[in-house]
């Protein structure tokens, strides 16, 4: 499993990799706003990078109520 995760991380561009590293502070699900808050020192589009991480199966989107999606690692 570690090799699979390491391979997936190696496939990422630097910005999604930095966001993923920042998201490791969450032990459960988190909102897009919370993701942006932990990555506030970076100057990238958090939603765009979340979509990239979802496409790489490193982040999962959970439909919430009132268009308030949640995410998890």
C-alpha cells in the first residue's frame, strides 16, 4: 500500500502535492473553506487542486446538504 501511495504522490505536480501535505492535518472530513484555510500561505486555487487530487483518488468528495460538499483523505 505504501508503494501505491508513494507512486500516486510522485505523479502529482508541486501545487497539488503541497495542498495534499497541508490537508494531512485533518483526521476526518473537511470543507473546501477549511482546506483553503490550512493552505492559506500558498497562492493557488484550492478548489481546482482539490479536483486534481480527487482525479488522482487521493481525496474523496462527499455530497453535503445545501451544496456544502465535504472532503476526506
